[in-house]
């Protein structure tokens, strides 16, 4: 076979390094638990839901550092017991970045399930960007050492805040 590049998507061109640019956020597997058509909401936490409250904030940027305005981010993750809702939309929701590229997700810290470290899934895309499917991770998580999907460039900055956690992560498309 000599046509090894013809089946690559056109978005591969965006991976060309740019002077003084930021590194692209790496893509990761969507896994088996994505559900389309999620509700639009920034708060996934529901009354009586078990789990440590978590606030995640950050920005979606182009690799020249400019904000991606109106990018869609679709988040989903397991509940406090490590279980996904594969019937409804519990702990699933999409939102759009504001005029500075900010997003804000209120939720709970996901529980653990077999063979994986702690993580949040997200799919995102701006109007003129690639579609990024990736995952976000916690530092100091013992399972990071052996999880085969984990990548250190996807670690959030996490601090304890009263009864909950506050985390930050910026994406570069
Ligand atoms: Fe997962």
C-alpha cells in the first residue's frame, strides 16, 4: 500500500506545529458510554445525589491562545458508585463557551469502576476547529500509574474546597 495518507481526515492538518503556539490537547477514547442529544446544562448535580461536589472551570483555546467562542462541550461521567446512566441523562450535559472561551461544570467527583482511573469524559468542537474527544484526570490518583488510557497532559489542577473540590483545565483545539 502506498496511499497511506489518503484515508486521513482533513483535520489532521491542524496538528502542524505553529510558532509560539500551545500544544494541542491530546485526544482520547470516547469509550462505550457516550449518549448523544444530552440536555443543555452546566450543573449535573441533582438533589440527593451522592458524591463529593465538584466545580470544574477553564477555557477552550485555539493554539495561538485566542478563545474559542461558542464551542460546544458535552460532558459525561460515572456516578459516585462508578456507574454510568446508559438509559437517561444523569451526569450528562452539554454547554457552550462564553465570549472569553470559558466553560463551567458543576457536578460530583466520579466514582471508580474496574480497569480505569478516575476521569471525566468530554467531546468538544468550535465552529472552525477539530472535534476533540478526550478525558480529564485527577492528580495523586493511584490508578493513574497503571491505567493504559491515562495521560499526564490531561491532569486537572484540583484543590479541596470545604466539602468539595475545585478543578481547572484549559483545552487547546
Ligand atoms: Fe469512562
